């Protein structure tokens, strides 16, 4: 979506708002000694809005079926793939050119779950004379086409396809977590293609670490999971390499931030707060240190693993000491053995029991070895010496405490001003029509990059309306605010990590008779990232007001008779894309305004960059009120929201990272601009400097969602 946000635009391989492009990012990885596995998509999922697909692609194309054997989709996808491969080739970045890209991935997680649901629609859409060859196409046919496309445009590249259906010329890779994911079951079944460790290597492309949804708690997320402990992750990593796994990639190693409009439906600004590197780039301890130890241990035995036949399917049951003091072969204890050239051996031990056990086995030289193993753990031994234990974390990785300096720099010259309410027909950007224009359509055809849209219309009541309500049909992961004659009435929202219809019912109170103006602010909280899998649609996604608007109540002067009127009845509607002051030029022009904060307010402030060590310290905005977007020096840092977790008083996210590279360090004052859709001012916002400090009197525990590990 970032590379071609609007229809007809040229492809750009830069990152919006940053002096950095894709080639620079790949070369930066190479300069750190890393190889690159580039995953082209164009569909990437990634909890990225629309799964990374530009919002215009399926718009007003009722016959397009995304991620299926459909001519309209395949034409768009082929154009994109050709363009990005051409760019990477011109930049000399592929391994066969001497570059760091050793593999490429086409498509992402194609599954068979929705085959039955898709079949009737695919047959209907594709059974024209022009498309007869597509009439009986399956999702596997589409997977094969993707593989063929990749081979045609880049024949010298090793291609992969992950977690699902795979083309014959691509390596099937695993995405997942847990024992039923990649580390055991997937390997033992030779992957989804049946070819893993038969004629293809075992590649784990996403060792997953979860993500966060606004308003939810780690103990009971509505979708997927929140995070995993260091002990669990290293245990599964050991299981993977014990069974012949060749490559292990984390999703995510760096938790990341969702800048701008990147976050998918309901996903917080801080994407994966339990990743090894916090969203601020700080090390999450003890996870970072424990995984570092794990990889050092695996690196030390890598030559043996690479030069040996896989031990998959060759596990040896080992003895454990029973409570009666007897040695018995265990069903939950095992070892995998790799022989070294010099006669030594590398041994992986596993204990799946929920209690500590002593295990015993004999080396190839006949020596007896006895080890104490903790519950649900894995250990690595080299020539009988323990080099890594998933359950045993080096204390130095836990000797940390978080330190913070509140008000790290003074926020100066606060100003607030109102966002004008509604969509004035006289504004050149307003569109007059007989119904509210669906938000995606409005944005794409006005070429406006925004989460917001204004709508208004007029109503004429012969009598006052009491106990009035208004039903608005909208989309999930949206918020709607209603105004009557410019006065705020109510704001309602849905922040599910999902897509589909939702109905908001607003309490309007008493509406006096006569001509009145109704205004709506529609706010996108991101598009669902799934397309064509696990029940998600393959058609264009909608946002904002998308159906009926019905005003109901009792007529005060008519013996309380009921009233109900559709407002999508052919009357005039005005639709306005974006916010009036969202444009950078307008924002600067009006930042001297001093009008008091009201409904839908803007705030701005200035500050000088404090001196700090960015290698260990991070600067944050502490935001405790409102919902909207925040900009640093005209760069959109993304959505903020003071929503709390479940029924607690703990914010989903309170601290918003300010990247050092966006700060002025030459004496120029930095500028923060905030839009608050919920009204009020943001002058309680402060700057916080925070870091982890080594402290042997403090323990950072290995638990999911430990508040001080990352902020």
C-alpha cells in the first residue's frame, strides 16, 4: 500500500516521511552481516491494514476476487511483482548478483479453509467466454500460477511460499508457534507439501510472538495470542533444530510501531510489545539475552548439524528416575543425536513432563550421563557438557530495573484550535450526492490519505422529537461521532480485529422541530488484514458509514406517536475526505489559533531535543487522554488512544516512541501536533525518557506482558 497508495500513481520504493528506501534497508541489513529473505507479497497479512494491498485495488471491481485464480486480480499482482523484481534487479541485490537477498517469497499463507465458500463465486465470475480456462480453477491452481510468475520474472532466485498451499517450484515454509505448530508436528509431517526434509530444507519463516489489540488484556485476547516467554520460545527452537530444522526467523524480533495508517483493524500503535526488541528498540529482558544465548549455542554446533543427516524420526527414548527410585524408559523424555566428525556428539534432550525429572542415557562411547531436567524444557549437550538449557536463564539477563525521567523536556507554547464540524457544500473538496459516499471510495478518488471523513445532511422536523435515537449502519473497526447543529451528541466505536457490518445506535435525546443539520465524523481504525483465508472476504473492503441511517423517536406534539425516517432517502448529502486541518500547509497556517478546545480539537506544542544516549535510552510521549493521530515534525506517528485494558484502569498504550532520526538536534525546536476526535485538549501530555538499568537487586521476570520490560 505504501508503494502505490492511489490508482495510477507510479511505484515508489521509499518509506513515506523517511529518507530511506527499500534498497537502503536491504543494504543496511547486509552491512550488519545479515542475509535477506524478501517476502514480496503483494498480500503480506502482517496485521497491516488491508494486508498491505492498496485500498483502491478492488474498489469498484465487483468481479475481482483477490488472492484467487481471477484475471483482474492476477493482472494487478503481476504488474506489481514485475515492478519490484525489476527494482531489486537494477539495484543488484539478489544473491546471484552478489547481493544479500538469498530467497524470495511470493504470496502469503494460502489455505484451503475457504475453498467451498469460494467455489460457487469463482465459477460464476470466471465462466465467461473470455475466462473459460479459469472455470474450474482451484486455489492450488492459483498457488501454481504464483510460483510460475515468480520463476518467470526471476528464474535465478530461490522462491518460497509459507504456511499453506505451495507451488511445485517453491519451498513450503512454516509460520506458527507451539508444538502443534512448526517445531514438532509440522516437521514430522514433512510440511504441508510433504517435501520438507525429503527434497526441500525446513524453513521456519515466522516464529510468532503475538500482537496487541486495543482494549484487551494479555490473559484473554480475542484473537490469536499476546506473547510467549523466553523459556517457551527457546524450548521450541531447540525442538526445531533437534528435528533437522535449517532456518529460524522470528516474527517479530523487533516489536515495531504502526506509524501512519499502517495498523490493521483494532491493532494498537505498539505492534508486538512482547517481542525480543521492544517497539522502541530497547532489549526486552530476559527474553533478548536468553535467545541470544540460545543462538550462540546453536551457532557453535551448526557445522555438525549441517554436515549430518537429519535426526527427524530418530528420537531415542531415555530413562527417567521414578518416584520409587527406579530407572524407566519415559514416553515424555527423549534425545536426538548428531555425530561429529571427530567422534564426539551433539545431543538434544527433551522433557515434556510437567515436573522436574532426572534423566539418564549412555553416550556412544558407553559413558553414563545423568541430568536434572525442569518441566517442559529442552537442553543441548556437546560431548556430554551442557551448553544450553531452555529452562535456565542466566541471572544477568534478569538483573534489570526500568528507570524513567518524567518531563524530560518542557513542552512549550501549547496551542489548541477546533476542527470545523461537518462538510460544507461550498468547500471545493466536498462531494454532494444522494447518500453518504463510502469512505474508501471517497478517499481513493479524492486521493486523500486519511483515517477520517466528514458527512452531513439536513433534516426538517414538523415537531420536536423526544427520546430520539439514530441507527447508523457502518463497518467494524470504525468510530462514528454525531453532531447536531455543530454540537457534539455522542461517539460510538467498534475496535474488533475483524471485518463486517456493525450497527451503532446513538441516543439523540430531544431534537427540536425545524430544520436541523446532522454531521458525522467517520474514523477508520484500520482495515482487516486477512483476505481470502479463515473466513475473510476476497472482495473490496468498506469503511465508515456503509448502509442505512434511520432517525427514530416520539413526536412530542402528536400524543407521543412514533417517528421513524430513513435519512438515506434521496436527500442531499455532503461528504468531505479527511480533516480540514490535516493538510500540513493548513496545519501550519492555523497553528497560531487560540480558540478554546471544543469537540474535535487540534493541539500543538514545541520542545527542544534533550541530550540522551539513543543506544540505550528512548524518548516517549506520555498521552493519557483522547483518541486520534499524532505527528512529530510533520511525520505521522500513527493512532493514539487512552482506552484501558478490559475492566482495568491500565491503558492499552500510554507511551508513544519518538524516533531519534525524526528529532531535530541542531537547536531547532521540534513540533508535536495532535488531533483528538473525542474532544478536550492534550496539554497534559508530557515527554518521558526511559531505559533499562542493570541492577542485581532487581529481577525482571520471564512472564508475558511484564509492564516494565517494555513501555
